[in-house]
C-alpha cells in the first residue's frame, strides 16, 4: 500500500494527517518497515482512508488536512468508494503559474460536469465550496479554447452592511470593490498581463449587473456571482440576456442574502422555477465541499446549527400561539 516515498506524504508535516485520522476515528496508527498498521474499533474506516491517501500520494497529488477531512467525511457517509473518480478528475484549467485547477470533491466534480453539459448552470453553496473559482476557471478555459469570444463577469452591487454613496469616485470606482473578488480570480488564473490585455480589448468585461440590462450576449461565457443578492426581476433580466453560443453560470449562497428582509432573493425564487428545465443544471454544494481551511467548514456548520435551532424555536412559538389563542378583552 505504501513505500518510502509515499509514507511522508501520507503522514504529513509533523504527522498532522495521521493525528487527524486517529482523533476522528479513535484509532491508533503506526508505521513499521514501510507498512502502516491500524488498530481500534474503526480500523476498517481508517484503512479505507489510508488506501485513498496512498492512491493520491502515488499519483503525486497533494495531501493536506483539508483533503484528509474530506476523506474522513466521505468514509463516514459511505461515499469514499466514489472518491476514486474525483482523484482522477480532469483538469478544468491551468493557471498562469502552471497550477492545475481540478474539482477536489464529489460535489465539485458534479458541478463541473453540469457546466460541461448545460447552457445555464446554477452553483449554489456556502463560502469556500469553489463555486465561483471553478466557474471562472471554466470561463477562462472556454475562452482559451476559442469556444467563446469573450468573458463577462458580473455581480449585483448590493451593500453588505456598507453604503456605496460614501465611497469615493464615480460609479465605476464605487462598484469596483464589490467586483474585486472577480478581478482577483482573473489575476490568479490568467495572469496580470493577459488579463490587462484582454480587458483593454474588451474581450473580458467585469461590470455590475445593472450594466447588463438591454443587452443580448452572444458567443460569451457569462458568470453572475453573488446571485443571492439579485431581485427576481434582476434574475429574469439576466437570464434573458443569453444569446446564441453563450453559456452562463449563476453562483450564490442563499444563507448570506444582503437584500432588505422584505425583498425576495432572485436566486431563491429561480431554483424551484427552473428545476427540470432542459439546458439548465443546478448544483447544490454543501459544507462537505468546502475546500478552504478546515476551520471554515466548522464555522459554517456552527452557524447552520444555530440557525436551525432559532428556526425550531420560531416554529414552536407559532404552534403554542395557535393552541392558546389570545381572547379579546
């Protein structure tokens, strides 16, 4: 299962990968004469995780605490046998620095498959699931291959606790901070020179959603980010901009809506309306697909638990009120 070269990769820096497995599954893991020995009540699960890690190490793949956490989650819910497909997944795009961008979870794998097969794709999930980054990588890959003539990246300019009017500059300068994550992804994947050159030629456009009104976007790869902050009218407007030869990806997190409480989210409204429509793919990413620092996954889980508890209390209060209606004086 292992050799002298793969063992250090599997164990990780200061044995951090093995310690995570031991603490999570309550097992003991030791290395003797190039073999890994496992003991404990969950030894079978630990061996499955270690076998996948050995496979990844043999293929030259990086193994960090984040990937170990994903394998542990997969063995816990019985999907670890499917991870083999994920570990051999095709590269979406190569960054300017030579880094291969690949889906890292089964959820991301299915998301990328939907992008390949559909014209409009919804990527919905919490922070850190790679929904925007993979969308950007797919857009750049399609642009480089000549499948589309341009890339259009857009976001609704909704204030997340701040006001646009207090920012300096003209309208474009005011909304640029809200588009910064898209610029950052372009910079990392495409490189500063190629990014600047293509933006100057108008082949890559980064603009607030309001700028999309009245346009028909043909032969383009369009990414609408932070779509949870669109209104239903804005969402319909965006989706009806799509022309021939175009593909659109809509990304968002329906747990982080910055709209006024009286305003419906266009993303939340669109999902049930468009479910099952031919040419539209919907990918619902979860906490398990978070590929940032493991702490991000725990933070999201904690918030979800707190929100579920609050919602349960609200329902109980409504039920109690229904059973004991107040009588007029």
